[in-house]
C-alpha cells in the first residue's frame, strides 16, 4: 500500500513540474485572484457615492439640507440638475446612483408647519448601494430636521436647554457587534476567498485525474499489483498540501488586520478537512462520467454558485428547501460557519465538534469513489 502511495505521489509531483497549467492552478492563478479581490475591497467602507440634486427652492434651509447631505461621508453631490428630466438622464447613464429633489416653498412650508416632502429617487438595481444610500439619507434627514426644529424653538424660547429637550424626546444608542465599522472588506472578502478557493481545489483535482485518463496512463499508475485506494491518496497529496497551505495563508493574511477571537488551530483543522472533502468530491464527480471535459462541467456547476448559498449576503433563514439542501452539500458553507464562529465569536472548541464532524463526513464519499475506480479500471484491463 505504501509503495503505491509513494509511486502516485512522485508521479503527480513530476506531472505538476512538467505542466505549466497545473502550476498555475495550484499557485499563481489562485493567488492572483485572491490579490485582485483583496485589492478591489481594500477600502472596506463605501464612501462618496455620487448623487445629483434638484433644488427647486434655493432657500437657506434647502442649502442647509444640501450641506448636511454633502457632509455625509457616504454621499458626494456631483451635480445640480435643473429639473427631474435631467436628473433621470444622469441616473440612466450611470453617472449618479440617485437624485434628491427639494420641492418649491420648502422653507416657507417648514415655517408654516406643513412638513414638506423631500424626495429621494435611487437606482435600487444595485441593492447594496441602494440600502447604503437609503440609510445615509435617513440619517441626514433626521439630523437636518433636528437642526431646523432646534433653531425654531431657540428663536421662540430663547433657551438652549428647552430647545434641545423639545427635539430629542428619546435617545437611542445602537451598538454594532463584531464588524464594528461595517467594513465590507471584512464582510465580503472573508467569504469570497473560500468560495473561490474551493473552485480551484476541485478544478485542480479534476485536471489531475482527467489528464491521467485522457493520456491513457492509468495502466502505469493503477497496475494490477498496486492498491487503488493508496494510489488515489498519493495523487491527492500534492494538492492537499498546496491548497491547505494556501487556505492557512489567506486566513493569516485576512485576520492580520483584525482581532481573531477563537482558536486558530481549530480553523486550520477545518481548512484541512475542507480541502480533502473537495478533493474527494472532485473524484466522485469524475467517477460518475469518467470523462475529462464533462467532469469539469460538473465541477463548475457544483462549485461556481457556492457564494450565494453561504448565508453571508442572503440570510439562511430565508432560504427555501432546495437552497438549504444545496448549502448543506457544500463543504465550504460549513467551513465558513466555522470561520465566522471562531474568528468573530470565539466559540468554545467543543461546540465546533458538530461542524468538524460534518466536514469529516464528506470523506465517507471516498468509499464509493474507490469502488467506482476499481470497477472502471477492471473494465479497462479486460
């Protein structure tokens, strides 16, 4: 058994060193993608989202409102449109994400207690940006209304304390947990990198086993005197080492800027279990068709949509039965759960045994994989 494992391991190492494509798959290509994603989201917090405004009042209070909007770090007023038609033109050509419309007689209606309606029209095709702008504009609206009410009461009462108490009846303190600064680098990159990492694991394993069958070298590696189980493990080992180290590296880099609350050892164990789980799944996909091209297609269908099912951008509790099923059969979803619980929450190691057990259960798929390979190899030798 050990001889078969060593033979397959040495064969795969030679195969990697003689294949620029395999070298790219286990080193430069995933590292480049990781670098690209971290570069895109390096700022973390969205700022200066472009808006246009239509000021139909041109009063001191409308100018106050516009100054407050511009003062928001999230918003940047890039233009003043003359009318709604021009503002909508800017939105349609993606020059701005929305328009704020201040009505005529804005200041006059405020002093007459008529509560004028300021309209914000946002391009909610970009859901995330729309939510951020909505939140920022609501904050600005509340602050501006408080300022206006304060000055009105100050003018009438001539007393600062009385004026303040009249506009702030209830104080609310909101304390965000874990991602304190609402940083999208911390929120998205920590999920995007594992989602891409698992794609490369599956592709690399499919390329390894697929090229072996395509080049008809199975007779050399899977000879009659060898052990099929040991041979498959030997072929997996170089990629296990490569992608486990890659996963550890990305975790160390990602959390070098953030406080890691839990056990790094538990997370490293999770990385190893996830790596092997995806390698076994790749072999299972190949063993269903024993065709290089079709197995790559199956691998793409299985891994590509993974990010949508992680429960990061779309809540798990709102997923339907199929979405929950698909999430459960993705090892990366369980790994991401482990990563969040350790990095953010610092959950006790004993409470992670269930998640680690689920990741380990994917290894059981190696049993039908070995059976399928033995059956196929027997047919090839006949």
